[in-house]
């Protein structure tokens, strides 16, 4: 069954004038960064209401930094995996227009993807909610976390989008332009549980695009929006697709 879906994805990539990708935490799990809603996901350990809402950060930044520090510790050690690298190769072959990612780990860029739209921000920049100062996280060691603003001593916040915060304007605009102008979207490693990111496949479909999911299991999109799903770990399925695309191009 998977071979059929994989072959279909290869043909769709060749047929498409413009292919985009929407990725979620599932693409980075095999790089050592847990996702959120699977069995061992981050939200099984930390209640998102208490650790991932902007009001929680404003009320108790030290407490939220306990979870942030754990995530940062995993992100700094993480390396791109064959799924990230496969998408970078597709872009290099001129067969992928952009990656819209909900992830903040920077692994798509590390894998060589050039056009990456960080829909939920990035862990790499820290901002002061009090005086607006910004700093690269690379200026701090893990021991110095949580980092204080050198200006006003307030605890800095990573530029990741917490629940209750708006999507960065430029990322939103670019993502919606890509979504409305593509004719294939590969939805990889996301439960499609969080809006507005989860709207992207629906919107692409409404604009006539084919929607193909790559996931370990079905999601809320599978029977309502997706044209088909490729079940299996993306570090296996994506390289398989890319190898077949490469072979067909030669
Ligand atoms: N290969 C393919 N899919 C995988 C793999 C894998 N190796 N491992 C996990 N998955 C799938 C899971 O089956 C699940 O559908 O990845 C998805 C991860 O879903 P979530 O944990 O909900 O992560 P995500 O969809 O990225 O969450 C969206 O929610 O908490 C917020 O801001 C956070 O960006 C995040 C958003």
C-alpha cells in the first residue's frame, strides 16, 4: 500500500508546477527532539496551559524556562535527519518551492533548505518583553539560562510563538502566498491540531492543490482534506520519495 502512495507522491511532484511542504514536530523526532502530542510528547510532561501560553510566561517566566531549558538542551544537540536533508535536496533540484515549518529548531536550515518560513518563530533569537532588546541565543551558554536582559534585567523570552501570541506577520503573509499559489502540499509530521497552521492544507485544497500527508498515523486531515497519506517514519519515506524522483530525472 505504501509503495502505491509513494509512487503517487513522486508523480505528483513531477506534475506540480509548485510544491510546498508543511512540517511539524514529527519531522524532528528522529533528531532527538520529542514532538508534543505523541505518547512521550512534551505535553505529556508539561501542561501547555501552564508552560506554553504567553500569559503563563508573563506570570511565571522562571517556571516556563524549566521547560524551555529542557527543549533548548535537546535542540542544541540535534542534527538534521534524512527527512530534513531529503527536503533540502528536493529544493536543490528545483522541485520544492518552500518549507513552511511549525518547528523552531532550525533543522531545515541546518539541512540546507533555503526558503524556510518559520510559522511559529525561532528559538535562536531571545527578546525582552519589557524593553524590546533582542539577543542571539548563541550568546548564552545553557548554564546561563534563563538569560536576563542585559538592559533591564527582565528574563528574556525566545522568539517562539506561544499560545495567545500572533503568528509573525511576515511568516504569515509568505505562508499564505505559498499556500494559495501551490498545486501540491506535502504535510509532514504534524497532527494538524493547532490553528492557523492546520488551516494551510485546507486552504491549499480549496485553491485546487493536491494534499499528501506523510505521518506515522492518520490525523484529523486524513479523511477530510488529504488526497492520500503515506504511513511510516518520514526518515524512511521522504528519502524513498527523493531517491525515486532523482532516478526518474536521470
Ligand atoms: N515520522 C512521521 N510522522 C511522525 C514521526 C515520524 N518519525 N514522529 C511523529 N510523527 C507525527 C505524529 O504522528 C503526529 O501526527 O508527527 C505529529 C506530531 O504532532 P504534534 O506533536 O501535535 O506536533 P505538531 O503538529 O508540530 O504541533 C503543532 O502545536 O504545541 C504546538 O507550537 C506547537 O508547533 C507546535 C504545534
